[in-house]
């Protein structure tokens, strides 16, 4: 990859938002497939859906600042045959709010290794210390907890409504996390990792 990371650290966008009803559900009356509609109307509806989805999901995507102990670089990510061309001791990563009372999920690589501190920037702009509660190596994810209440949580999409070919947005947030970054893609496969993950071609690597 030739692009230079703008966030000084590997950033994994762990929030994948399913965009359902892009055409049939657009607008109060909907856009019916039986009614001829100018092509631009579909484009406008799609654009509006992306904006609405981003606005809805962004508050649940948090920025995480990881500070590693001196001389203790991050372990190599799972699945990478070669080590990164440079090693970072700390940096900004992303997480997703799981519950209103402060549970946050992030990629395991973001918090693996010997750490001095983990800080999470909450939707209201406040920064809180986070504790690493547990890890799941089979999914390569980690669970954090911050002392907070009333955090915004996204509604999970039912498993039977997720299909290959559907549009998705991948959101990430870098510290200080004023605005989320967004990537558009499709669901390219489901039932990955023994049925515990979906696959998307949305850009969720360093940017």
C-alpha cells in the first residue's frame, strides 16, 4: 500500500453499517420500482441515505488513544506474512459502543501487548480512561470498559437480513476524533470465521 497513514497508527474501522432499503425506503412515500423515476432521483436518494446512515452511526464510533510501554511495540497483526515497514509505539484507533454503560469493542491488534494506558474519546468530547476486560482471539476483537452512562448504541441488523451484495459503510475515528472517516463497500461474503463474521470490501485498513 502506497498511501501514507494520516493517523500515525493502524486504524481499523470496526463499525460496519448495513444500508437497507436504499431505493424502496427512500423518502416518506418511497421510490416504487413500478413507477418510472428519473435516474437522478435514485442518485439523490442514495446520496441522502449515505449521509443519514453516517450521521446516525457516527456517535457510536469512538476514538481510542493507546499508549504502549517504552520498547514494547505492538505485535504483528494476525494474517500478515510480513511485518509492517515501520513500528509504532502508540497511536489512535477506533472502537464501537456496545452498551450505554460504557462497554466498547475494538480490534484486538489495537490493544494487544504491554500498555501504559487506554483512553477513549466519548461522543460528547470528553476523554475517559478505559480498562481492557477481555479478548477474543478467534474473532480478533477486544472488549473495553469506560465509566460512562447514556452512550449511543447502534441497533444490530438481524442476521437473516444480511446478504451478499448489500451496501455497507465502514466508519473509523482517529484521535481527537472530531469527525468519523467513512468508506463505502458491499458485503462480499457472509459466515466467515465459522459463521461469526461477515466480509466486506469497504476499506478498513490504514488510511
